[in-house]
């Protein structure tokens, strides 16, 4: 349609032997060189998925073998028009008005290309490639600060928030405050409706940028998002939005929709995070194609962008490998109920076992610092 077209290639075995795809149209021809066949992963969400390898506390270990992985790992880093706190320039607004939210191209894995790529995306791809011994391509479309609705279709949004006016997202109290305030900063001088509608925080804007994903054989969608939405609405509303988001992914990707590997919010004492973690748990429990990655033992209570991503990457990779190899999924410990005793102890239910612990203040349902004998601090 228009200037877009699709070609379906016959199946090929995974191979690190490069080949060329030649595209001809009349007298014109384009050669796509150095093409590999293997597994494909997609990273999406917000800033903790977008956070670069260089910012991880294990960056040196992750990058140690990057240069020699160029023959088997390929990276596509789609960078969105998202200028931080400043207003967008006229050029950036024109880019959005034309529908160009992202820019990016494939890169061969190297220390330079990997260091600025998604830390989780790179780390998971590295582990999957090492285990399977085949080429792995990983695409990152994550956008820092993006709310759930940016990744949803109008149909999914209407299901979650009946009557929501898509064009009113910058002023709606039903939209996450960070997204509407930061988006307002960016769009201060915007006049074109298309630029406003295509802003990466706008409802549906990011999902619209992925028509190529429908029908593509993606092995797993690595999803890390929730910081922007947690605490905005009550748990029921958050659950409705997350349910519509996950079901919408299935609709968008089509019959071969990839399983979603979803990171649960880590420890941080912020309003709504406890409830949002429970919403994430229930959404995953209700779906066979959504796997939850616990992160309660990671994170930094004072930093929304924790550097300890390696444990999360290990868990995500274990899930992805189990899905690809059709083997039993890993079972992770999960926090259940917390009961406070009169003597100040807290009984924490973890995968069915009660462990005595000392509670540093807090009441049932709040964020509680719990330290078991010989264990590290965890946030519930």
C-alpha cells in the first residue's frame, strides 16, 4: 500500500553464514548484505528497558565479549523523538507531524554499538545466543516515560477507559501526570494536530509505529513498563488498562503473537507500586502467554533507574529459552501475604513458606522493609 510493501521469504535454517537479499524493480536494484537467520527479540516499555548497557553495574562483564559477537548478534536501536525536559524544536515537531517518531538502523554487535543499546535487551540476547548457538537479532523500541496507553490501539483504550478522548491526553486527569506534563513541555509551540497525536507519550502513538511487527516471527516481547502509570488510578482501573494492553498486543501481532516477558516493578517506596505489582501478578496469572519476571529483590529505594539489571536479565533469558525450546518455564519465588505480629515481627509468605522477619515499620498493604535472618533487604 502506498510506498510500503511486504515480501514473505521461504523458511531458512538458523545460520551465521551471511547472505544477500536482492530487491529488483525495473532497472533499479537494492542489495541487503550481511543478512543472517536466527531468533528475533523485541524490547519495549519505558526508561528501565531503554537504559543502556553502559549504565549497568555489570557493564564491563556484559561488554567484555561484545566485539567478537558481531557475527551472531545484531542490534536495531529505534530512538524516539523524546528531548527530555526542553521544548521540541521546529524540526522535531515537523518530524512528528510527518509520522517519524523513531529513527534507527541495524548495527553489528560491537563494544561501541552494545554500550548504548538497551542493557536488558543486550543481556538477554547474549544469554539466548550463548545457549542456542544461533544468531539473535534484538530490536529496541522502548521510550523513556511512555505510558501504557501509548502502546495501545484506540479499541484497547476504549475498553480500558470508556469515553476517553484521545486528543485530550495533555489535560486529562485520567492520563498519567508525568506523561501529560512532560509531553506538554515538549509540545509548547506545537500547532499541527498530527505532531501532538504522534508524540511518543500520546495515546496509541507507539503502537502505530510498529505495523512491521504484525506477522513477524518474534520469539519474545521483553516488556518493562509501569513506573509512569503506577499510582495514577485505583487498582481496578490499572488492571483494566494492563489487561487491555496485553490483549491488544495479541491482536496487533496476529496469530503468531510472541509471548510477553513482563518485568514486575522492583523495590521502591513510591505510592501505588505495591498495588501495581499485584496488578501485574494477576494479569500474568490469568494468561498463558504472559510470564512475570519478579524484581522485588533488585532495585534502589532512592533511584527509579536501578543499575542492577543482571538478575532481571538472567530471569528473562531463562523464560525466553524455555519458550523457544518448549521446556518447563522457570518457577520464581513470589511474595504473598504479610502478617504483622504484636511483638513487631512480620510473617512473610513466600511461595508457600512462612519466614519470620523483622519489620521496619509500616502497616499491611504498604511498602515494608523486611529483613529475614541472614537475608538481604527486600521491598514488598
